[in-house]
């Protein structure tokens, strides 16, 4: 499945990119996605899927647009 991930603010520098399309195996949760990118664990953040806030336990779907920004 393909998803688009976008980082906002200082997360761009930490991850090394601002926006990227990723190919993931299904099922993948939002929390598992975080472990695949270079973000400091435990850092406060908000994640949205297609414009709505999500928790790390939520499963992602093909075509989702994930945005991650610091609090």
C-alpha cells in the first residue's frame, strides 16, 4: 500500500525530508510508521490522517496522507 507522509516544522530537518510517498506492507499502524522514519521517540507530536487527528494504534489505508507536526 502507498501512503504520503508530510513533516511540518523542525521535524523536516530531523527526518531529512518534508514530503515523501512510502510503500508499506499492510497492515501498518500510525505508530509503526513512526518507527520507520527518523523521529526522536517520545517527542510530543500530532499526527493527522487525511486532515483528522489519529492515534498511534490506528491502522493506515492505501492512499492515506499522513501529516506529523510538533506540539
